[in-house]
């Protein structure tokens, strides 16, 4: 039997939702771009600056100077 506290923890889980619309001309519109979804989109289109700006750099690169 679950306690009330355990039930509350289950119902208070964080849900991440991203809405994606692909237009007939290939343009992609995204609402509420979450970090996990941005990482996925970056794999599909690594040259897109808007998506890349939403993906954090690895910790090993944060102290390096930009090129």
C-alpha cells in the first residue's frame, strides 16, 4: 500500500512537453523547446544556430575561449 506522500510524489512529477509543427515547405516550428528535445534536433541539424544555442556545452568546454 502506498502512502499519501508517495502518491503525491508520483503526481508531482515534472513533465516536459515540446510541440513541433513541420510545414509543407520543410520549415519547423517549435513551441516550448526543452533541452532533451533540443539535443535531438541538434543531431538532425547541427548547423542550426537557434537549436544549438539551446543545448548546453559540455562542462569541459565551458572555460575555453570561443574561436
